[in-house]
């Protein structure tokens, strides 16, 4: 039996039935026209209760009332009416039973609906179909299919509606086998061309990746049997499968067979244009839409606005938007989102203000679009005003809108306001926390990011890989390696292998690399299932930073030959080029250059500059560096600076100055590196006039106040012989550093102004600057030129004892020269013997020069024989020895040395001088 309340007709119940009438009047039924019908029903109900006479209502009247109550979802009055029908014995009629079943199904009371069905002695096709449809409509597809199977084997033949319901259940449950069986029965009964059946069969087949069965079924239907729904269903399936060619061909066939596309057909095709990012196809389709008059249709026009917005064609989207007769909130939000996508926040906010001024009712989606626009405008004032408007409108922050508000405040650097917004969000999810954590990190508030991550876990939210990657970055920024390792272990326990997610895996590689943990970085790299270009580049860079260049090159080789080859980016190539440069591996460098040409990266500025730097390290490869520079389609500042510096450092001052003349001063701003290199070139050439020209350019460019450039100016004037200009420039500098003081001290020393050099050195120490090793070379040179042996030795001792600097071979050479000039050759030789260097050739040659000055044949001859053994092909040794013999008038020995030079073909490189010619 049905579970209804015990019922006895009374005035109370009659009043309740009468109360149904005004409720119905408020809905879809005009009961003024049915007033007599309801009065007659009430009268009959009263009469039936009082004298047990037969009711005077027809079954259709009761069925109509049940349908009305079902439409109202009024379960209480429906059950009351059901009780009346039971009392009057009317519930045994199959028509009434079907209406009662329908009533319970509409009211979501499937249990009572099934009890009614099970108590029916002889359910008809409508009964079976209604019960099956009720199950399917409420998501009980398996129960619906089981009941359909029972109906089929009861001998009843399903109609087209019953087949369509069963096919829908097969489609939802993925039961393709049963769906094909039903298709066979449809063919058997000749229902394949019925609208319900054909649409349902096609709907079943298009759910599966292979659309061949769907297309074969569609092609088997004659043109007259293909409804608009069939065309649109197949068309949409091709669009969903991103099969643009078949979709366009099917749309063309519609036009060919004179099937006028509906607004839904055009909407489907518009979506295809957006998915394929094909603006040309979109505009062509737009032209057809204008011809058929659908452009102002809200559905089609809205789709066009959405497509043009996604394609970045906001001008077209705006034109379509303006032509729409009716604009709902969706199309406004769509256009606002389009402006956000292309980054035109000002135009987007102007549209938002127009939206508000026209009195449209704001909704959360429109506010979200406005918040997103403010996030790229970086305007805290406008964003705060819109946030206030959102609050005044009575809306509460949910996770969707809250995420937009958080991002808006974060982009403006207002992390405190963003955090307040997070606290106000109802039902906070991982996305909101992720946005806030990212905001803290981007604004260098890493500790707060870690605290929020802990709070997120405490409330039971599971962080996703994106949140974890941000947290790992925070650990790296705070030098919290142990915490990062603990997080790594936690992820392994909770989320499994992090290598399945590139975002997390790359974050671990980056963290370990930052701490120099190259082995840990390599392990994290090897855990990745599919490492990308960033993964490879990061781990290669970690090896180069630890000067493990060979391993870095091997990793690059593995990258190119990996099972899933990854194409290196410009950044990868620059790192590998640097490894070849540091390793001094010219052959590998040339092989890499060949790969770069083949891959088409040679024209890239970063790669080209790195190649120039690689070749420029060796004097013999400087011309290769020049060729790379000349082949670059566009030289940037880095490439110009690299090649000019290379020529200057390798002693080709003329070429460096020639390139500086060709430098595009009008389009690329010069930098201090280029200017310093040009000054160095002038100094090496002793080209004072050119040096002054470069100095004038420095003044015009505003680099005169740069300490590095200023030091180069001093060095240039000193080496060009204009010590007065050097001193004048030095005195005019606002700030000094060790380099500028050293340049002036060295200039004084080399010009024989030793007293000035030493005074300047003491001034330098008095102002609190600590001299470096090069400063002491200038000081020792100054002592050497005036014979201050005692003072020179004291300065030499103070290098390490007082200043903690390393004593180099150049310092020893200066002291040897100091002692040699003073004639103390024995002390000089003793000092050389104590020098802690594996090769002392420079020191012996310095002492040999002193022997030449003092004409000490005995010591000079002995040192020369030692140098001949150490450097048999060094011509300066023989020249110095011959000069000693000549100064002592030992011409026989002089001739003997000269003949030996000729016989053994020991050639001295010819010297050269630079002369500036007035133009």
C-alpha cells in the first residue's frame, strides 16, 4: 500500500482542497475559466462522503488536478487527493494510477512512485515508460535500464520515447554495448527515422572518442529525416573533439542541402573559432550571421562577443556588443573578461562604469571581472572603491570572487588588505590560500607565507602542487634548507612521487640548486616523469655554478638524446656556452655553435652575445668572435660591449676604437663597460687625442660621475703621458674608491713621481680605504724608482702582515726590481729562492735586467744559463745577455750570443709604436 496519512473527508480537508485554487491561480492555470469545474468537484466530494453515491467527476478531472498539484510540487495536497481517490475506489484505474505515479515522480518521491507502479495489476506502456523516465531523470540510470529490460521481456513493445529514455541512460552510464543492442531493436521496429530515437542514438555514439559510428549512423539517415537537432548534435561533437575540418565540412553540407542553420548551429561554429584561435574563420562566419540576421540575436551575439574576446579582437567584440538589442550580465562580463585578457584595464573599467551608469543589476560575476581588471591596472584606489560597492550591494565573498579580490590587492602590494579579504571569504578553498601565499612570496613576506601554509593544513585543506611549489620557494628565500627537506619528505608521504607534477618537481630542483646541493637537485630531477626545458636548464646551471663544467656538458648531451627529447631554449644554450667558455673547450664550443646554427638560435641576441664571449676568451679566436658579431641581424648593447671589450683586452685597441665609432649611439645607449674598454684601448695605444675624445663622450653621456669609468679616465691619462690631466680629473671626482686611488698612485709611480705616489697612498689609508694587491704594486714601483729599499721592504712585509692580502709573483717582481736597481743583487737572488711559486721565470728575468744595468757579468751569465734551460725559445734572455756583454765591451761573447740567436732562429717579436696624425 501507499504510505499516506489516514484520511477522512471533513470540512477541514475540503477547505484545504479549496485553498489549492488560489495557489494554482498564482502559477500557470487560469482557474477563473475552471471555476465551475472546481465547484462541481467540491460538491461531488461532499456528496460522495455523505451518501456514498458515485462521484460525478470524470477521471480526466482528477488527472488534471493531479497534474496541477504535481506542477506545484505540493506533496501534501497531492497525498490528500490520493487518499480521497483510494476511499472512492478510483485509484484502481490505470489512467489515475499513471497520473499518481507521475505526481510522485515530479515531487521526487520515487519510493511512493515505485509502490504505485508495483501495485498496478496491469501497467500499460505509459506506466512502464513513466517509471523508467522517472528513474533516469533523477539519476538512477541503472534502475531505469533494469526496468526497461523487464518491460521489454514482458511482451510490451517500447515506443520511440521509451527507447530514447533508455538510450539516454546508456549514454550516461557509458553502456555502449546495450546502447548498440537498443539501436538494433530500433532498426527492427522501423523507428530509426523517428526524431526521438535518431537523436538519442546519435547522442549515444558522439559520447565516445571515435566518431566513426556516429557519422555512419548520421549518413544513413535520409536528408528529409535529419532534424536540426541531429545536425547540431554531430556538429557539436566535432567541435568538442577539435576536429575543425569535419566540423566545417558538415556545416558546408547543411548549406548545400538547404538546411538553414539555426542560432545553435552558428553558436557551435563560433565556439570552434574560439577554440582554434582562428580569427579569420570567425570573421567569415560572422559575415554569414549578418546575412541571415542573427547578429543581434542575444544567444548568437553573445557567442560572438565571447569568441572575439578570447581571440583578442576586442574591437570586433565591442562592435558586436553594441549591436545587441538586449545585453544581459553574461555578455557584459564576457567583454570585461576580454579586456582583462589583452591587458587593457582602462578600457575595461570604462565599460564597467558604463554598465553601472545604465542601471544594470550588478552580480558577483561582473564584480569579479572588475576586480580582475584592477589587478592588472595596479590601482589600489579604484579596486578598493569597487570592493566597497560589492559590500554595499549585499554580496558576501565566496571562494570565486574572493580569489579575484585577493589577487587584486596582491598585485598592488597591499598584502594586509588581501589577507583581510581572505578572512572574509566563506568556504575558503585551496585556490584562495594559494593566491594569498603567492602574494606574500611575491612581496617578499616569506615568513607569513609559511605561516599561512601551516594554517591551511590545520583547517584540513590539502595543498595542491601549486601551493607547495610556492612554499618551497619561500623556504629557499629564507635559507631554510632543512624545512624544505622536511616538506619534501611530507610530500612523498602524502602526495606520492612529486615527479608526477612538474611545478613541484622544478621547485625542488631550484631550491636544492640555490643551496649548492647539486646531488639533491639531480635526484629531484631524476624523479620527474617528464622533465621540461626549465628542469634541464636549472640542473645544468647548478653544475656550472659549482664549476663542474664537464658534467654540465654531459647533461646537455643527455638532454638532446633523452627518450622524450626536449628542445633547449635560449637560456639553456647560454648556460652551456658559459660552461664551454669556463672549461676552455674550443672544440666542444664549436660543436655547440654548429648545433645553435642548425637549431636557428644564432640570430638571438642572448645566444650571440654568449658566443662572442666564448670565442673572445682566447686571442686566437677573437676573429671568430668578430664573425659571430657581424652575422647577428641585430646587435644589442651586450653584444657591442662584449666585442669591444674583447678587442681591447687582447691588445687590438685600434679595432676596439673603430667599433666604437660604428656603435649606434642614436638608438642604443652606451654603457660604462664600453666606455671603460675604449679608454683602455686608448691607454694601450698611448693615443691621448683619442682618449680625450672618448672622455668628452663620457661627459656628454653623463658617465663622468661613475667611479669605474672615472678610474679608467685616470688610467688613460696616466698611460698617455698626461699626468696633469689625470691629477686634475682625480681631484675633481666627487667620490673615490680603491680603484680610482690605485689608478692615480700607479700613474704617479710610472711617471717617476714617487713622492706624490706615496703621499697619495697615505691619504688613501687615512680616509679608511683598504688598499688591494694592485695598489701595493704601484707603491712598490714608486719605491723602486727612487731607491727607497728600506721603505719598500716594509711595504712588502705589510701586504700580508698588516692587510691580510695574498702576496703575488708581481709583488715579488717589484721587490726584486727594487733590490736590483739598488745593486743588492745577492739579496734579490736570495728573495727569489724563497718565493713560493712553481715558476719563477718572471723573477729571474727581472734580476737579469738588473745585472744588465749594473754590468754584473758573473751573476748575469749564471742567471742567463738558468733561463735558457727554463725557456730555450725566449728571445729576451739572449738579448739581455748580449747587452750585458756589450756594456762590458766583451765583443767576442756578444757576437757569439748574436750568432746563436741567428742559428737557432730565435726571433724577437717586432715592436710597434702608435702615432696620431692630425687631420
